[in-house]
C-alpha cells in the first residue's frame, strides 16, 4: 500500500471486529510512526497500549465510573472552541448528521445517539486501545508534533490492513485513565485511539466524511 492509498482509505471506524492484533504489529506501527516530524527532536508523545486482560480491566473501571457520571467529567482542555464560527460549525453539525443517518437514528432520538456515542468508551469493540499523553510543559508546537505522530500511527495501521479511530472522547475520563495507567500529574491525557479490523458490515463504517476542495483552503502565490 502506498502513501496515497493509505491516506485515501483512512477513515474513522466506529465498529470493529474482535479479531486480535499481534503485539508485534502494534510495536512496528509505533516504531515507524515515531519518525514523525518533531521540532527540536523533542518527541513529546507518550503512548499507553491496552490489549487483552489489561484492556478489559480498564474498560470495566470506565463502565463503573460511567454509572456515576454517564458522560464523563470536564476534560483538561477544550476539545472544540466554545463558540465555533462558520464554516466550522456547519461542518461539525453536518458530519454528525451524516454519521447518525447511516444508522437511521433521527436527531430527536437523543437516547439512541448517546448510546452509540458511548461506544467510544469501549474502543468501539477494537481489540487494541491506545491512550496518548503529553508533558504539560509542552506548547502549541508540540501539540502539532503529537498530531503528526497520531497521523503516522493511523497511516501505518492501514499498511498493516488495519483501521483506526482517533478519540478525543477519552479526555473526559482523564481521572480514570490517570489512575489505572498511573499517568503522572505532569502529563495531560490528550486522546485515545482504537485499532483493529473494521466490521465492514456495520452501516456506520460506510461513512466517508467530506473535505473542502483545495480552492477553498489554499491560496497559491505563483507570480504572473
């Protein structure tokens, strides 16, 4: 699989098969992904890999916490800006509507939507869950480094015939994550990621989110 195919076939998968993924595969994905560009070679990312019994125990603890706080607690950072302007507000609204439409869940069925959304906290059934953290001293440049590392992880998953779903939704469980994984206080829990084999029969996995054309986001300065 070349880079172009990996990019074009990468999408957020929200229903996985339970088929196991070898640990050596995840090790290879992370090793290659670590070649992401990083200013000053700081390599600010930290990753916790959850598989097997550790994954199951972790999810059991999250379920217990959900019984008391069904939608989690305030995250340590703003996942979205509080007052999105256009075109960002419409883009966010539209992709949500497109996703729930694949499962025929109408907007007014709040309980069904919340039930599906809570699948985030089961890694959507994926056998591998990753939790990404970063030292709090890092600034905007290093958040960009982390983003490039995340993208590399997702593209390497495609090379191995796997799919993924990056999940900022895990930020609302930072207390549970911190306690179970023994994340030190000087690190912020940024996001999670599900990795595994996509359940191609699941309607939600038919979703391909839209992208703006190049003319909408790029300005070419090429002279006369």
